[in-house]
C-alpha cells in the first residue's frame, strides 16, 4: 500500500474517532471567517463542492453564495474528469457516481482569475499540499485552470505537518482550518 493510501486510511479512521460537536464548532468558525473574507467578497463566482464524508460542512457558505453570487458545483465523470455547472438550488441535485450530490444537467462553466474555488480533500498542510481521495480529479482540473484562486478548507485533525506528494499534485493557494487562515 502506498504512503498516500495509508494516510487516507488513517484520516478516515481518525474521522470516526472525532466528536461530531467539535466538527460543528470548527465548521461554523471556518464558514463565518470565509464569508467575512476579502477572498469571498472579491470573487465573481464560487466553484465549490457538496460536502461528503468527513469534509467540512460548507453548507452555510453554499447558501450564502446562492443568495449573493453564482455557485458552480462539479459533476464527476466516469473518465475521471470534472465539469462544473451553475446551480440555483441545493434541493434539485442528483447523486453522482460516488454517491456525492451533484447537478443533474446544465451547461458547464469554467473558472477564471476572477473566481474562487473551494477544493475538497481528506487533509491539507499549512502550505496547501492536499491529500485527495486518490482519483486525481481535482489535480487535473486545477492544472487546467491555474489562474483561479483556490482555498482548501479542513478540520484541525485534517491539518497535517506533511503529506507525500508528486509533481502532478496541485496544492491550493490558502488553507482555512477551524477559522484560521494559513
């Protein structure tokens, strides 16, 4: 088993041991800090994700974006690619290939330097190195759109000192953990 696979397993196991009320407090702090940030205020559109598994519950952010900006959510395709689609409601989403909520249709949109992307991961370092789920969807997508400002968001148990990475791994520009920017 690779170092990354072992680390993914360890993060998933650590998530099972975490108190859910601690998650709620950290998630709430991160959402409040994000919504109050210049990063958010300056962004024309927000490319985000629907939380899955032990990812931070960014639902308050999603609802704020729906009221104030344009929200784009990804569709994960069987060929390991992503496309992002504008959504106007979280209630009309379908279920994708991995059990993740996603848009059911729509014309894809691509991010620009005026937009912001919240990037999901199992873990981050303070320098923005991310540990994804292992399929490379976001690494390929971020490589294709390098001018978009990227934010990783995680809980304190997901902020690691070091994550093994290769040349194709794409870090995020900043990380928000438990209400603190790195």
